[in-house]
């Protein structure tokens, strides 16, 4: 029964995030907020809501291992699996601006997390610093987008709904995300204890993969449409949001204690961020062979956390 409730919780979070994004974006469009700003804020945050729900719920419940490992596992999954699968489906070129801006930000924020945990926990002060970094990053993205005049570049159709329907969608979305997060945390913990697994292991595998499904689905759809390059921006944006927004908010509720395994996993996350940047500097083409390499690295990482 716990397995079914775990799956139900993930489904509620993902569908709830969809409702939240649709309702919020519709209201934003009605108030004439530019498309690019909606994408960089509401939609970007919306795809990270499942991770947020799990990590904040786990933090409040005192399950610190799950709160941190969920974010770290999701970031590793985003980089190796989301980007890797997109490259295998359709190779793409990495935009130079992404190399010079987002890839470097991804490395910097990963190392900021590493430095923050060296004292053994993520404090409320760390959380405040992460949220300030998030605000600065979003401001930079919005300014860059406005300078390039990309507000309507993708020709995306604006989905404007009646205001009452938008508010209902937001309410249902928030309820689904909160309920789903509670189900995932509670039953992931039960499963871990039944099978003798650590909360860190469950967070790095079952929970992180489940909460990363919105990013994976978005990237697969983009790859099928010949827009594989969007997967990299989607993955990087999610990684940065996960650390700054989710861990920032979660650590404000209660300090998150760090284990030695967390430290090792974050070091691996930093190395993966450096690897992606180095590949982009060598060649801007994300080829199928690189995608296969990324998937192979993720499989090796899964084997490592199973046997350790």
C-alpha cells in the first residue's frame, strides 16, 4: 500500500504543479506581464514545486536526510539523464550565452552549497543567502531577456483562462502539491525503514527521480519537436532553483543536518557540473555519444549508492 500511496503522491505533485502553472500564468498574462518573465519565474518555479514540497515537508518533519538528498539527487538526474536523453534523441548545439552564464552559475551555486555544508548543517543564514542568490539570478535573467528582446521570440500561444477558473486551478494545484508532498515523504520513509534503506538512499533514487519527472517530460517533448537545446536550459534552471529556492526555503524552517554521504554526493554534483562545462568549452555540440556517456555515468552513480 505504501508503494501505491508513494506513486499517488508523486502524481498529485506533478499534476498539482501543472494546475498551479496554468492558473498563475493565465493571471499573469491578464495583467500584461511579458511571456519571458512568466517563463523565467512562474513556470520555472512551477516545475520545481514537487521538489519543494518534498524537501520543505521533510524539513518540517525533521527528516533532514530526505530534504537534502532529494535536491542533490534531482540535480544529478537533471544533468545526466534529462540532458543525456535529449542529446540521444536529437543532438543539439549549446548556446554560447548558456556556456558563459548558466553553466558557470550552475558550477558556482553547486560549490556554494558545498561550502555551506562544511560546518555540518544548512542554517537559516544559509537559507537567506540562497534566496538572495536566487533573486539576483532571476533579476539577471530578466534583464538579459529584455536586452535581447526575446519576449515573444518563441511565439508561444498564451493560454488565458477566466479569472475564477485560474484561481480555482491555483487552489487545486497548491492542495495537490501539499498533499502529494506529505504522501511522498511519509511513505518513502516507511518504505526505507521496511527495506532497511537509509532516507538518503530513498531520496537520491525513488523520490528524486519522481520529483524530476516534470523536467524529464518537458525535455523529451522539446527534443521530439526538434528543440533539444531547451533541455539544457530547463535542467540548469531547475538545478539552480533546487539549491537556491528549495534548500533556501527548507533551511529557513529548521536547520538541515548533513551526513558524510551528503557531502560525497554534493562533491559528485560539483564534478558533474564541471564536466558539463568542460565539454561545452571543448565543443558546443551535445552529441549522442555524450548523451550515452551521461546515462552511463548515472547508471554508475546508481550502482555506487546501492553498494555503498
